[in-house]
C-alpha cells in the first residue's frame, strides 16, 4: 500500500511538471495492484488526454514557409 501511495505522489509531482508520460507510467504502476484506484484512473485519464492533444498539435502544426 505504501508503494502505491509513493507512486501517486510521484504522479502528482509529474503532473505538476506536465510530464504526461511520467504521470501515465506512475498511474499504470498503481493500477497493476489496484485496477479501481480512483486517483490513478484520474491521473491516467488526464495524461492520455494531454498526450493525445500534444500529438494532435504536432500533426496539425503549420509548416514553416521559407522567406
């Protein structure tokens, strides 16, 4: 249980830094032990959303035109 709490603290720290891959990794670690952990599910949802948004921004970024 304490390792789960530690992973949730790491997820919170990564969240504060907007390190979405770190958040996702920590959330997945917690969910391996407790697949219904509310906080881990919320962290995972936010991380997946932001990673998808980041990917979409990269794909739709206009190409730079030469001067």
